[in-house]
């Protein structure tokens, strides 16, 4: 049995073993038999009144047991409309915290009116609303003109008239009707506006203000063209026999309308600007403050307020399930996040517009999406993902890219890139190559300076010439040996939209002598050749031993042609590079010599490794037995941030190593390279970022760094050196190897050769948002963890626990910390020999996010086209959101109610049985 009431359907069915008809038949037969038996019994008790109640109780008992026998179930099916989910995505990258200067007051008025700021309530915006309708017309007319032109082409080639021709003309007629009605409705309003702008009647406007008259003439001509087009289509409908001839006239009328439309839009924009000038002259005192507020608000604040203050969210909630999300910093597991609590130092330093959208599409793949709205400045600095945009188009989800920011490039001086050695000889000249962004008016003077503390050690002056960038070469030197923090800055005259990208800090170590490097290899392979070329260009003294090219074992001793025989000989070198397998004549005691060289003497080892690690006698395996596993950092493994490819993890710290790539040689990563189409942009990292890549599955790291006692051990896959050169060229490989070698010979502790306690930071300077290691070395190792005190520039103090590093007997203790803001800091520790301290600073890393920050309208327009959507500036946000159609689907909910095992029914049956027994007992039917 089924009953429909509105959107709710009630269906009664049986779940017992008997069908409904059989249960009903059996119940009826039992009831009839029961009544016959009861009637025969009551004939003997005619004079008693009580037994007559049995005619009521007995049928009720029989019906109840029949109900239990049938086991009926009620299915309640209800349908409720489910509205589509509208995703409003706010770009929360660092560039969205910048402020803009807008080209004219009309642009600021547009935003102030969208935000409903005081003073904008009475702004006449007829031209603005008229232009919004014409833009919709422009989007519709382009494809239609193309279709008409194609059909006319087909007719000229002799093709027969078909249904597609007629359908196109019908479509043209459907679109032209509302255009003509809109033109008629606004004719009186435009005439009134025309008079108000000139303070003269419309008929005298040509004589008093010919410029305004010309602008209105363009609008009027477009309006007349809309009416003529409607008349042409009306005549065609009245005489459809002349359709081929009418197509020529209709196509010409549409092309004429498109031409007039292109002239009417800028005319309306100019008229609105004139209207705004008059409005501003008559405005109240609150309006200038509202316009100033627009320019004082960061882009992210404007985008957020455009949704909240304008009432758009409330209006959208009536049509969609609107959901506002931060694009990059908000976890996708949360329903949304507020941009009001987001600080600039928490903003994403890298903009990826594609990956978050892809993850959201995956998350809501089973839901109905009404649309995706992306509010951003368009500064995409991750690799392009056209497949994500194609997916949006395939699933037919409306996509709206909303540009936040000023369309005009902002004046800006910025440091784009630099080549500066991090290791120099004290008292000797060095060179720095600096690339500067010069988006300033031609003729603006500026200067690039290099300072060490309060002392200026280098300068180069320049003048903006209209080109986007300029290169400068600065000669400089450091007089005293030791580590120094240098400040590289560019300063110029005139306004600068982003002063935060004008300076950066970097560490330079000045040495009294040229560092000595020992290279021990099997043969002159290509990787060793490239590495030796870098050593020749830098301030290094190199001693090379190719053991497989000799007929006998190499000699032992202190000479340049001999391999060190003991630790005393090895201490003469600042860096030792070991190539793959142990050299000929390698002894068991050599393992202890190289281990003590790192742990006690503070030297650095660079291990060049092949990934086919089937040889148990590699340097890596031999040293692991002495000082622990080399493929694990002393810091907790949880510090690795994100999985880049299956089997590979990445952890970052700032340093002067400029480029590291994922390795195709990795045991777990080798199979994934075939799935990636553009390996040269697999994982772009900032040029001044040192990236540590490791494989957690036990295979050899792509590039790893470990701290052991007073020294370090670097490991790099030989195949990676080849791929750096193959995919990025010799320049990229040179930068990578130069940075690695300079980092390796820079001592972790100033007194690395002594036996005193020491404290150090790696890297220095520390970068905001990237992990920094604090290292403590004790000459007398302690069994427990040690305490470090961190003092920041703002007076904040933190107590950190330094854990023993591998192995514990080396006296190394490691703590890690992630800076949250730039400034000076000091790290100190109380040791058995006294208090030791090191001072440095935290800095903002050089990032493209902070350099290219102008609104990228062409990029957003292309992105919207590829996704099958449209691009709009923020001022037209309401226009775009109102155009997103409402989508819904029925949500079916089926509820199952068991009617046969309800507690009330069971209690009722028990009560009936009891009542039946009492009645029979009083009647004397039972004893």
C-alpha cells in the first residue's frame, strides 16, 4: 500500500515469511473460528453480562497476533531539494597583504560602493549598471557573430539550407529581444543623465559640451542599432521564405552592433567618471575617508569585506550553500577559515592556484557544485596545471576568476637575484652580481649597497630607464676574518609600493687562508670533472688522488701526492670529498680516521654515491657502523614537511645552496618520473633556498646533510649532478655545487679545531617559516639533554631542550626552531666551562611572491577561458556572483519504521491477554 502526501511517500510492506494475502487469510480464518467457539461458550452463560466483553478482547488479540505474523514495516520516503555548494576561495598568499594605488577615483568609488562604505549610498551609477548589461551582451554576441559568419560562408559555398541555420537565427532573435527592451527602458534615464552632466537640456548639449555629447552619441547609436536589429529579425519571422537573403542582413546587423558595442562601453566608462567627479564635488565629509580606506586596506581585506559587508554572502546563502575558504593556509578538512585572523607572517610564501582547487574538486566529487569563485591577484608562481582547468570545464562547474588589486603596475624597486660568494678571503676583493627590479618612472635614481653592520663595503648607482630589470656588479671586501651578516639593499627616490622587498641579509665567512680540499676518487669521471672545475674557480686549494689510474697503492703521508695516514695528517684539510667506493689500500683504521675527522676535528665530508648500493664496502656503509646511520637527520623525522612524490619527503632550511632536484635514481622515485610531463619544473624552489631531500624508506637520500660532533657529512647522488646540468644547464649546476662546497668548508663552530665548548645556528641567518637547527657541542659529553635559551628582538625568551645527537658520545646536542618573524636573536647555554652565546638574526627569504605582485589580469583571463569561465575585477563581483545560476537536486531520504515490534504494541497485547483472562475468570469460564 502506497500513499503520497506532498513530497513524502508512505509505503506499507510486510517483511515476514508469509505474504500479505496469506497472513490476512489465516488471521481471518482464526478470527472466525474464535468467534464461533466464543459464541458457543456464551450460550451457556446468557444471563451473565461480563462475558460479552470477550467479543471485543478476543478479536483484538487475534488481530494483534496476525499483525505480529505479518511483520509490517512502514517506509517513509521524503524528497528535499539539495542546493549546490558554491566555493568562494580567497588567495591568502603574501602578495595579498599588499596595498594598491588605483588609477582614478571612479575605481575607488566602485570598490567603496561594493563595500557599502559611508558616503556612497547616493552615488548615481546608471552608466555603471548600463555598462554591466552591455558587457553581458558583449559576451553573448561574440560566439553568435562567429556562428552567423560560418553559416554565411557555407551558403556561399553552395551548401543547402538546414535546421542549424534556422536554429542560429532563432537564437539571434531570442537574444536581441531583451536587448531592445532594455534599451527602451533606459532611454529616458539616459536623457536625464545627459542633461544632469552638462547642466543643460539635452538638445543644447552639442553646443555647450561637445565631448560629453560625443560620448552619448556612441551610446545612442548603439541603442538605435539594437532596435534596428529587432526590426530586422521581426521582418524575417514574418517572411521566413527569404531566410537565406535575411541571413546576410542579420549577419551585417550583428557585426555592426558588435562594433558599436566596443565604442559604447568606454564611452559609458568615461561618462561614469564625469558623473563621479560631479558627485565627489557635492559629497559629504565621510566620502573622502571611505576612499582613503579603500587604498589603506590590503587586498585580502578588500576581498573579505566585499563578501561580508556588501551582503553578498547573505544573498548567496539563499541560492547556494556558500562556503568561504582560505586557499592555501586553511586545512581542507575544515569547513572554512576566517581571513580576519590571518597575519602577514602566516601568509603563504608560495602561490599555487591549481593544487588546492584540484583537491577541493576531489573532496566534493560526489556533491553538487554550483560554482567556484577564486579571488586572487593572479600571481601564480607554481608550475602551470592546465589539466586542472580542463577538469573544471569537463564537469561543467561555473568558474569565476576575480582579480583583486589595481590594474596599473605599481612603482617598485626590488632585489630579484644575486650571485655573491658565502666564503671569501679576508682583505681580498670579491664581486657580487645583483639583479634589481626597476619598475619606476624613467630617470628615477637608485643605489644598490652592501653593508657589514654600520659600515658600507660596496655600492653601485643606477637610473631607471624603463626596462623591467637591471644588473649591477659590486666590488667589496671584508677586513677581519670570521662570520659576518651582510645587508644587501636597493634604495631609490620616489614612491615604492613594496618596501619589504628592498633588502635581504646573508651570511659570509671570511677566512685567513685558502681552504684545502682533498678529493679521493677512482677515476676522472664526469661528475668529478665538474666538481673540480668549481673548485678551481673558488678560493680553494685542491689535492686530487685518482687511485684506479695508478698501478700500485697510493702513498701515505702529508705530501700532496699522498693520502693522509692518520688524523693528524687529515686535519690539514678543511673538506674531504670521497667518491663512491673505498680507494685502493683502504684500511679498517681509516674508518675511525674519517669518523674522528668529522666528529672531533670539525671537518666536513662530501660523499658522492651511486644508487646501486649492492656493495657492502661503500663509504656510507662503513661510516654508518662507526657514527650511526647517515641518512637520518639528528632532528626528529616529523620535521619533514610534505610528501613531494611517493617515497620522497622534503624538509627545508635557508642557506646559499640554490638548486636541488628530485632524483630519478632514487629507488622509490625512479618509477614516478614517467608520470611527469615536465621534469624541469618538478619542484621549483626559491633560488636562495637550500632544500634537503630524503627518502624515508631506507634508500639513499637524494641530497642529505647530517651533523656529527663538530662537523658535517653531505651525501649526494651522482646521477643528480648530471640531471642538474641536463635540465637546468651549466649555470644551475655551478650555483648548486658552489653553494654546497662553500657551505661545507665554513666551520660550524669558530673553534672547531679546539677542545672548547661551542654553540652555533644552522643556517645563519635563519629564515622566517623555515626550520633552523641550534647546535651545542660539549667537550665533556653529558648523558642528559641540555637547555638552550633563545632571546628574540622583541624581548621574548624561550627555553629549548637540546637532544643528544648521533652518536651520544660525540658531545653534540641538537634543538630545532622555526622563526615566525624577522629580527635579531641570540642563543646561549650554560655549560660546565661557563656561559657561551651566539648572536644572529632571522630574515625573510627572497621569494618571487614578494617581487611579482601586480594584478595579473591577462593571466587570470587566460585561466578563466581555459576553465570555461569568465574573469571580472573585484568591483564587478556582485555582477559575477548574481550571474551564477542556482543549482539543486532532490535529496532522497528513506526511513524504515518497524510497526510489529514496537514496545507499545507488545504492552497492548499483554494488557489484552490479561484483561481477557480476568473476564473469563469472573464469568466462570476458567477455574
